[in-house]
């Protein structure tokens, strides 16, 4: 039988843990810390560790769904004509930065898939409800179809671009953190957005409008939308810094994905993230 011993130290106590066949035997030199040691020893492996991860993931999915609902209106902002989603959708990339920086790539992957399936459900149910005949006397069928009706080509472009862009953003964020050894957060938040938004914006506009509008206008739309989204992220950098630093302190977490499997199809369970 072999035992593997790890020593944890702080200013008040030294706790030694021997792992023998999966069991932990704590020895505490400072007896005043015995209660804490026992709590750690008997704490279930599935006990929640992160207080805010679920709330942040929920907010991420909600923002994504609202962005898809308002995306169909084209707004005039100065000289630019842009989708209404431009005002809200870039926030999802800030969330992606927060997930990856604080909780790790696995948490970001989980949020992306939840957002993907939530969006797919929105599209599916919108299509089904529109197809159902309206009740006699209900006059708003056309208006409802306008808001919740999604052209299949746009649906596929939006889902594919979101999936690819968000994973490109999180992967770049995690890799840059390893390269910079956790320093210069701004290089990761801006750098990952440059990559992620390039993938997302190019895919969604190209797949939606190629063959429909002249190529020159298509390139102009991609460039304009991309510039606005990246500028959004740059301007939001101070807020991103504030949120990330507060969360790191609150959660006592600062993930480094040294041994992470970056395969987007390698799912992490909630218990794995909390352990």
C-alpha cells in the first residue's frame, strides 16, 4: 500500500493529508483548526464550490436569447445600419472571458452548449407556434410571425457562427493566459475578442448574405460589424477587469487550463466544475 502526502500551510496551521485508497486522514498541528479540518475531510465531493457560476451561466443564456429576438430589427446608429443585437450580443463574449478566466475552459464550454441548445429550442418552438393556426379573433398572427419567424438559412448561420465564435474566444483566452502566465489580463480579453468576433461575424454575415448581396457590400458589412463589436469589448475592458477581480476574490478561483482537454465535445459535469 502506498500513501501520497500533501501538506497545506497557512499562517496559523499546517494540515497534512494522506491519501490511502481514496480516504483522507488529516493531521492538524494547531488544534484550534481541528473543526475546519474535519469539515474539509467529511465534505461531500459534490458540494457546491462556486457561488456565482450558475447565476452567471443563466444570465449568459438569457442575454443570448434576447439578442436573438431583437436581432431582426435593423437600427440606425450614426452613419451605420446595424442589427439590434449589436447592442447586446457582444456582452456574451465578456461572459465568455469571465468564465474562462475565473472558472476555466470547462465552465465556458458548459455555458456555450447551454446557450446553443437554448437558442435552438427558441428557434424550434418559434417555428412550431407560428405553424399552429391562430385562434378565431386573434389578429396578431402576422406580427407574431415577424418577431418569431426565423428563415432557416439565418437560423443555421446564427447557430453555427455563435458556436464557432464562442469556442474560438474561450480557447484563445485560455491559451493566452498560459502564455502570459496570468499577467496582462487586457491582452486576453481583447485578443480573444479579436479572434472570436472575427470568426462569429464573418460566418454569420457570409452564410446569411452570400449570393444575395454584392460581395463588396458583404465585406463592408462584415468589417463594420466586426469593428463595432471589438470596440465594444475595448470600451468594456475596465468593467471586465472589475468583475473578474471581484469574482476571483469571492470564489477564491483563478483557473489555469494546463491539462485541459480543449475538445468542445468533451463535456464536463456540474460536479466536476464544483469539485
